[in-house]
């Protein structure tokens, strides 16, 4: 692979991964690429979907159809939660199974 192809491949992979990187991290890299840490005043919210494990266990017994239903429910739920969080100034830091971690900067 040539140097140019390697750079293009790396840039393509980086662009594909951007959607998985918290906006906070992207802003830090853009504004202060040399900084190795940053202190932020704010509030963290850990949002866990109550009853998700029991629901997923019941649906998993249905095989592929159940797995598809779990995926649809989780995607719709996270999309709704994130829409509210973003509208209120929150930023997604991390997904974790049936939960997410949000950061609200400032008071």
C-alpha cells in the first residue's frame, strides 16, 4: 500500500469512527489537540433502562425475531432519550448495554 493510500484509508476509517466518539472529545481535539486532560464543571447523568434485561431475556427466546425486536426497542428508546438530552444541552459520553452516560456542562 502506498503512503497516499495509507493516509486515505486512515482518514476514511477516522471519519467512520467519528460517530462513536463523544462530541466533548471531538471538541477537545479540535480546540486543544495538545491537551492530555481537561477539567469540566458539570453534572453526570447515568440513565439505565429499567426492566430491559428481563424484557430482552423473554424476547431472546423468540430467536431472530426477538433479537430484532430488542434492537428496535433499544434504538427507539435511546433515540428518544438522546433527543431530549441534546435539546437540554447534554452530551453523550458513553453507551453501556442498556444504559448511557450523559454530561451536562455548567450549572
